[in-house]
C-alpha cells in the first residue's frame, strides 16, 4: 500500500533489505545500475546541484556535519546526507542542519514507492534513502549537497554523484569482508569516489594511502590536496570544552580556533571540514565563519557528555581505530577523581580482542557487557570473555538498559561511565539518559 503516514513510510522502507543491520558479505557483481535507473525516473535530481562527497574509515560523519555547517554559515542552502542515525531515520537527510520533517519524509517515500511499482526495480533500504535524499535536495533547491559515503566508495550507493570536491579522511582495517583485508585494498575502494578535474582532499599521511590517492588523482586529472602539504593542522591541543587548533589552508591561516568537540581526532576532522568547504568555495571561509561555527559544533554520539554526576560519556567507537581514538581522548579530556566504568557492546565482524585491549589497558574498574539491539550483535558473554582475557573485570547483562542501570547503581557522583562499541548501543544509552523517544521500528 502506498505510504500515507509517517509510520507507513518507515514500515515500507524497513520492508527492504537492510545491509546496515545484516552483515554484508563479499560483493558479487556489484553495480550501481539499479539506483542510477531509479534516479533517471526522476530526471536525475542529483545533477541539479554540486556535491561534496566524503569517505573514510573513521571521521567521515563528523567531517560531513562540520563541512555542512561551515558552508551553511556562509549563507548557502546546504543539504546533508549522513549515516547512521541514532533515534529517527529523519536525522540522515537534513537541510541547513534541520532533519527532514515527517510529512516530507512520507512524501518522498511515497514517490519512491510509485517508482518501484513502475520500474520493478527493488532497491535496498540504504539505496532508497540515498535516492530519497538526492531527490529531496533537488526539491529544496540546495546550493550544495554534502554527502557521506555509507561503506567504502566505489560501489557505495552514494557514488552515483559526481563530487566537485571529494574527501578521504583516513583508511584503517574495517569491513574487511567487503572492502578487502589490507590498507591498500580498502584505499583503492575508497578513492573510487574521486572524479576527473575535481579537487580531492586527503587527510592521512599513511604512505600507502597517499600513493594510491596520488595515482588515482593523476589518472583522473584531479587536483589532490594533501595534509602536511597543501594544508596542515599546526596546533591541536586540549582546551576547555574541546580542542584548540591552528589550521593552514591554501587560502588562509586560522590561529587558536576552539572546536567544541573532544578528542585529538576531532582536530583533524575540523581541519578537513574547513579545507573541504574552502575547496568547494574556491576561497577562504573567513575568521568569523570558522570560529563561530566550530565553537558551537556538536556531534551526538561522538565523545558526547550526557550527564555530570556521575559523568556519562558516549562514543560510537565501532572499530579498533575508533577505540584507539576514544582512549586517546579519554586520557585528557575528562578528569574524574573517582572510578571509571565502561558499558560495552559491539557487533560481530569485529576483532573483539583488538577492540577490548586498549580499553582494559586504560584502567577501567569494570566492564558492563551487553548486546546492542541489532541482528549482528555480539553476545555479552563473548565480549565479557575478551575483557577477562585482557585482565579486566566483566559483568554480563541481558541488554543495554540493564547494563547502564547496573553501572549507574555502582557509581557515585565522582565516577565516570563510558558507553562505547557500537552506535546501536550509544543510541540506547542516549535514549535512557536523555529520555529521547526512538522512532525506529523494533
């Protein structure tokens, strides 16, 4: 039945294959033809505006959000497509930072329902969201869309767009069953978003990635901006409320800028966002835009403080590189005089020992292990056993809410509770602490 209410729209979307919740395997005969053909039914709406296209193992979501905010602050009408969401699917499709409304979302899904009926092309859930975002941005007459890659690059659904600016934040071992089991293989997949005569921004100094990105840029005739070359992060220090950074771009230098996000990696993400926005504009953003935007930046679920007594921090660290970044941030960003506890849950497909070891080494008093609300969830027992192998103290819980409640019961006002390992877990913790209602179907 054609969706006529928000609930109908979500239900119809959820009736399609969801590779975000069901672990994808190796790609067999990958193709973007289905999504391209569906977009053609709407007269290729993704050709109606320029695009900044962003990929990377970690940091791409923050970079996408910050680049969008910076461009919006210059007066542009900016569409943003991100993933995943925490509490409502609407979060993924935004206009100048405001998520798509329920009625607009329903209307877009109804049009996609019609297209599916006419064409017989049945897309996946993520492909439908991609088409929906690109269609919505055309309807709204955006000046630019900032689009985050879902997985990889070359065969990601978003790679139907031709980015005027393309960004690769970094490359680490993640989703190896799909993208390859080496840094080189993953990098080759990710540079698949580069385009001829566009500007490609690279924010890692990894020699393998730099070589692959350089080869791809030369092959396409793209302009490549390298960190510590075309641009640089010259200061990245701990500051009250976040980081203090100094950034040199091809157009300007910004000294001692406050970024209201925690973690060394957020200094790099903010730098990348500034450079990506300036690459699109072809000019400097200006001091006022950079300072005001980054001073009020927020990233729900990423090194986010939810409560002070006890201090509760959530972070969507979902791979070994993300956990290492979390540990580096916790070492300086949050000072507590009491004990530290961790609510921990992750998805299958991760190396549980690599995920757990840095957290145990950081000296958490105890771990409250649980399974996130996902078909791909790793059992609490498997996670707890990994904690014990690493020398930590672990408790096993039936669900995220129970794990959090137990950690809070055992904590006093001077203690720290960190919840990490999966954005599904982070979403549940945020919902419990902040009393946020979920619009997801269970």
